[in-house]
């Protein structure tokens, strides 16, 4: 079957090429009746607009690359990607997800491919592992870059994070207001070398929140995991319960809903009820509402994150701002009743 051309659509609809172009690009005035006729011709003929040719002519593809880790279980990245997609629609833009596998050389090749596809911007989610020189090469091409949650310290990049310290302080305050004094913490280990400030902030925020109330976060009630995986949450909860024995914590805060799933699995196997036997608060609010029972969680403002990231990109692309900008978003608590007051 021969390829359908734009001229074929114009002939079929009985209108000019200019009218077809206006309908396809949704620009300029076309009467509703004529627009409907053109759209019907496009559908009848199976015409597919050549966006590549359009991009070459205008130097605009309307595509933003979104670099995110290839981790299927962590819903945080999926939620961020969806929020970016939703926020891009009003700008007439599309998000192109590409996945990193923790290989710096492969990630740099991926950047070259994104440039070759003429993306108008790049949004990084999670840790960026490419060399600084490779990042500076992208910046030199005037491609707007936004880094979410774990940004590199490099000039020419906009940064967007949520306040992990505040999130953990919110969790600590929720426990303390309900009379809890012996509390546990489960989160991932952190190191400065791997740019794991998020993990450190979640731990320090909770520890400081307890300390402000005269409560010490004991080492035996602290479980630090190697990864965000269900099994690691299970083992961390097991470790705390075996170490604390009769002085087990009345409540536990975990910094990931993935770890939460392992924690709940362990408690279920031991016949311990949440919240009657132990209270739980999680962080990120991606899976907490679907657990049994539903768990109170410190929620990441995903919708606001997508809108802010696209706003930062738009400011750069339209030349409304030349200086770098950093935005910190506030998490909030979603109370599902998984923290009971301590009565004795």
C-alpha cells in the first residue's frame, strides 16, 4: 500500500494544504465543520503526520527525555514519570522515558542518543552517574536540564527535591503526639560518596525529631538496609524485634513503602497486629494505601513535582530565566490510622 501523503488528505477533504497543516498543528483558525471533515479524511486514509520532518524544519520536537532507573518494583519513579507526563500535556509536550542501569558509559551513550533525537530538554530522576564533562557537554548545547531528588552539583542545571528532613520530622511528631517514646527506624544505608543525601536526611530528621522530645533512637531499634527491597525490610524488622525482645518499639518509621511491605510480612508471620501491637508510619505513600491494613505515610507531592519540573523547563526554554534555580517541595502526612495512642 503506498504511503499516504498530506496532499492526498487535502484532496480527499477538498481543502488546501494550509488548512490540513492548521488542523494537524492545532494552530490558526479552521471552522469546526472543516476541521471535522479534515479529521475524518485523516482517519479514513490512515494518514500519519511526519513529525520528524516537522522537527527538522522548526528545530522543535516537543519531546523531553526523562532519565530514570530501571527498577520495576519502586513505584516512586513510576509516579514521578506519570506526573511529568500529565504536566507536559498543557505545554503540548511529550515525555520520552529512557532507563539507566547504573553504567556511567552506557548512560553517557544514552545522552548522546537523546541529543540525536533532538529532545528539547532532559529531566533526570534519581542518582545521575554520568561524568561531569558529559553533563557539561549537554549544557553547552543549551538543552534545559532538571534534576529531581538527587541532583549533581553542576552549574547550568535546575534542581527539584522534596524536604526529606521535614518528612521525617512529621513522622516523629505524629508518633510523639500519640505518646510513643520507644521508637524504631528502618531505612537504607547512606554514604556521602554515592550522593545519598536523601537517605541521610530521612534518618537524621527522624533522629532529631525524637531528640527534640528527649527521646533517644537506640541502635538496637535501628535497621539500615543495603537496598530498597521487600526482603531487606523483612530482615530489618526481624533484626529489631530479636534485638529488642521484651523492650520492642511501640512504633516503627520506615523510609520506603517497599521496605514497608517486608515489615508487614514479618509482623504477619509473627502474629503481630498493626496498629494494635505495633504502630507503623512509612515514607513515599505509593503502596501504603493498598496494604492491609492501610498505613499512615509521609506523602511525596508527586503532582506538584511534575508541574514544577515542567515549569522550570519552560522558563529555561523560553529564556525567561538564565540563572540556576533550586526548588524544595514539602511532603505531607496521610493519616490512615496505623498509629494508635499509647495508653500505658
